[in-house]
């Protein structure tokens, strides 16, 4: 009998469908020489490949966090099987120590005691005001709290050596793939390979040298500290990655078909069709975006609150609000791309080969599919990548003002919103905000750098 029950959330379905769609697109690209040539230029970009490694690392965290289940509770023989109401993911299972080792309240990174003094009973001294000892942070040291720095340095050094050995193994395999005559290393480090293996391996090494010691230390300390309820901040960062990826990817794919279809139709057919589409996106652009999103989210929240029977767990409720936010952001963010594609289509339809196709009696939709759309794909791909980072930032802003994801769902925005009050206390609790800001900064920066590489590779004027 299984000790768990598999739970499939709607966002999980969308994420894995995106993975399948990405694999299908990869197959199509491999069969299309122009697209394959453009992506090879992306692969030759050192900045692009370095940022791609970072994005892949975030994506792997999000995928592992998208396999959900409910644990089976203990029951007497003969009684029906009962499952926990808490929905966990494979990531939760892999980082169980981070999830379960909660302290009482705030503690600094690598601290062994709480951040604020409390009245405690000390044997032989009676009742005193002091910083209470943490239940888990640095507990392996016992009374040797003054050895934290040395212990952290030694643990990090051992993990870094292990990470370096793992990186050498990966680099050796890559070198054998590049060249079997023993000159693979020279080709890679001199940049003589078509693919930017040197940038990829350097970034992979940096990630391993940071991630492996970090997680080795996280089994003994709270490396990013704890929040108000004593939860590990590193665990919150890992859980926020999936939320950011869903906001960036699902929202982009919601708005993309509408923007592409309406933009091309408006620019190609012109006349009253163009006037209607322009009127629609002009009116939509005139409405303050935050107010429109807030109204839609609040209405969706009312629907969720009045139908509690729709949800068997709180995770399903939070998931529906997340998807609602994605669709609302998608509906309100397609106007810019639509306007851009309309202008490009107006220019393309006047070119000689388009007019020649019209003169030969080729149907309008065939011209759009065979000639207009392929020449706009570089704009679509660039917008797809660049909008991702903007939407991740938008979620943070919306959650900060209280109209983002469900409060029970961890995200960069909810972490920053919680840190707002922490900055007003004395002493200041700074680590939650710093950790959320740094993680979101790395994700958005990598997305922007990768978008620049894609733009340079797909821009026909740069080819």
C-alpha cells in the first residue's frame, strides 16, 4: 500500500505541459535550419549560456516543487486510510530538515541564539534576561558556541572540495564529448568550440561552489536566519522559486496568443478590423493596471470564499488564486506586444514578396502563416523572454500591496511584504528582505541577460 496520495494541482499540469511543449519545440527547431542556426548563435554566446545555466537551476527547483502528494496518517488495522490535509512536494521531502526544524522566532544567519532577549530560567542563577538557545541552529556544538566561525569554515571547505571534485567529473565528460583526442580541454578554455562550453562550465562551477556548501551548512545552521514564526528563510526562498516561475511563464503564454493574433490581424487587414483592435487595446491601456488587477483579484477571491466545497485542501485554494492572478496579468499585459506586432506587420505587408504573393492569388491566412509570422518570430521570442522578468517583479509588487498570491503561498512578494514590518522593529530584522531581494535579483538578471542573447541571435538585421 502506498504511504502517500499523489495530488495534481492545476499549476502542476500547466508546468509539465510547458515542459512537454518545450521538448516539442526543440524537435521542431532541430528540423528547421533557420531556427536551428539562430539558436546555435545563442549557444555560442558566453553570457547567454552562463545565464541559461542559472535559469536551468531555478527551473529544476521549480519542477521538483511541482510534484505534490499527501502523506498517509497512522491508523489502526481495519480502519480506512486517512491522508494528511497538508500538501507537500518532492522538494519538501528533499529538504525536510529545513521544513521541520523551526525555531521559536527570529534568529540571525548562522546564529545559535534567538535575536531578542527573553526571561529564561538558568540553573544556579534563577530567572535572568538573556538570549535563549536555539533548538536546532548550531546545536551540534553544545556549549562551544564560540567555535561557530571555525565550524562553518571547515564544513564549507569540505563541501567546496566535494563540489569541485564533482565539477571536475562533469568537465571531464564534456571534454571527452568535445574531442576524443585529448585536446578537449584546450579547445574549451580557448573558446574554440562552437558551443560556449567554457562559460557554461565556469557558471556551473560557481553554482556548485555556492550551493553545495550552502546546503551542507543548512543541515547544522539556519544559513539565512529564521522569520517571525521561526521558519528557515532558505526554505522560503526555495519555495518562492516555483511561484515566480509560474507567474512568469504561465502569464506570458496566456497573453502571447492574443497579442500575436490581434497584432498581425490589425496590421495586415487594416481598415475597420484595425480600428476595432486599436480601440480595444487603447481602452484597456487607459485603465490603471493595478486597479484593474486588484478588482479582478478581489472578485476572484470572493468567488473562492463563497465556494469552499470546491477545495479539499488549502493548497488547491491557493493554487486557484495563483492561476487566476496569472490569467489576469496575461489579459492586462498583451497590449504592448500587440501594438509592436501591428507596426511590424504594417511594414512587412508592403514588401515586394508579400505583394507578389497577393498578386498570385495566395490566400491572406496562408501569407500570414508562411511569410508574416516567421518574420515576426524574433520579436515574439524576445518579448517572451523579456516579459518573464517583468512579470516576476510585478508579482512582488502586487503581493507587497496585498493583491498578489494567497498569503499561505510563499513567494518573493509575500516575503518582501512580511519584511516591511520587520524593518521597523529594533533591532532591525534585515535577512529576510536581503535573501528575497538577492534571489529575485539573480533570477531576473539571468532572464534579462538571456533575453539579450536571444535578441542578438534572432534579430535579422544582426544576422
